[in-house]
């Protein structure tokens, strides 16, 4: 089978198309033909190398995707050949206290495909059935490959951690990004009013199309003032933050009293500053969020099937053009996600 290898850390040119032995499903495993896998910012970080994190190389990237069941190993149940499935991004032993409580993403042994083990940028993969979800009928498996990681992350941010309620005002940073576009939809589904930021006219139009009531240009240094004006001067109840240093100070200033800022990452850097009076005078909360519980996937895909949630796919490329996909995402030259289709 063909696969993508990160052979050394570096720029997109380090990605290689390689031939690997096709896997055989072990007892209790399901062999799946990968139909599509999406490209996430995590793939870029793994490729570049992350300070203080050792990633064994070569590594197959690809955190999430969709596929078609090819065969079942001895004792595997719950699926049948030809069935379309979702490839879930996270994995754990299933035995920890957090697993038993339905919070698998908080387990000490939790990992993400493409980072902590080989991912889905390949033609075939063998997985335990618990890491597969039946794809609802009538859904095109290629664009929906862009759903799992960003929507479970957005669900973790908006539903699990910030616990957004109907009528609240929510600010989503980077509303045209993968996580941002999902967060707009999840917050609107929760009954919130949403204001988003985006860096171009095209991206602002997309954020409005996804349900944002208002969109501001985060390239304008006065964008926090515009957010406060939209909120009637009181600030927003929740800020969904994943940008980091470039927007952090403005995000904190946008919070209303008793507001919550929830963050899942920092695409512009890892370190931010805090002015403590901004926290305690307004009684605000800073919340971290990592991924989201696997138990949220049935609800997410039910909403995809109903047309409530939709993936935002900029383009579909063949697996062999993975380096181009990385470069485009790095250059912020995409609206939403890029999907790689191994068979195309």
C-alpha cells in the first residue's frame, strides 16, 4: 500500500510517498480501506517537530478520516465488509478511571493518531472496532473526513468545558479555520449568539455563512473594541480561543463579568501573558480543553446527517500531494480543511 512518511522533521519537503506492506487484521481488529483523511494543524506540528516531544520517525501523519471495511479479523464484530466508517482520531486503553467515566480524552494513556502512533495518511489500516464509528447513510465519506478531529475539539471547547447556554454571547477566534468553523456551528446549535474573527473578506463571508451573527477582522488592532460594541459594551460570555499570543490580550479584554475563555491550542505560539486584575476584577475563568470525549461522536454525526453541522473543505487532493496540502495550510491559503483521498 501507499503511505505518507515524515522521514525527518522539517518543512513540507520532508514528506515522502512510500510503499509499505499492507496490514492484516489481527484477532479482534477490522481492516479498513482509507477513503479520505484530513490535514490538521497537528500534522504540521508533528512534521516540524515539537520542542520537548520525541516523535519516533518515520511517522505516518493523518489524525482522522473515513474508510470502508475490507475484512474482519477473528472475533471482530459490529461491522461488515463494504460498510462505510469514520476513523476516530483518539485512542486509549479503555481501562482508566477517566475512560470509565466517559472522558477517554483525559486518560494518561490517551493518544492521537498521527502523533502518538501512525495515522491515516495511507491506503489501509487495521483498528479495533471501538475506534470506528458507522458512517450514517447518505453522507459522502470524502468531505466528511474533515469532521472528526475539529468537531470533537469544538464540542470539547463549547459543550464540555465552556458549557455554553442558549442566549449567551460567544466569540470564536479564527472562524474560518477548521476548529473555528466547527465551533461557530456547535455554539449556534447550543442557542448562542456568535461573533467571529477572520483575516480576509472571503473568510469573514464563510464565518457568516456558517452562522456567525457578526464577523470582525482580527488584523485590525481595534477588533476587541468592535466585539465589545457588538455585545452592547458588556463583553462576551465565552471566548473560544485557539490562536494564542497573536489574539490573547484582546480575547481577555473581550470577556464580560463571569466570562469564560476556553483554549485548545496556540497556532501563533505557546506562551501568553496575563494581567491578573483582568481576571479577578471581572471574576473570569480561563479553561483549557484537549480534544473531546469519544462519546460525543454519535451526536456529532447525527447532526452532520441532519445537515446541522457541515465540514468546510477547501479542496480534495490525492495522497501523493500531501506536501502541497501542508504548504497551503501553513500559508493560510485555505478556507477550512484540506482532505487527502488515497484512491484519487
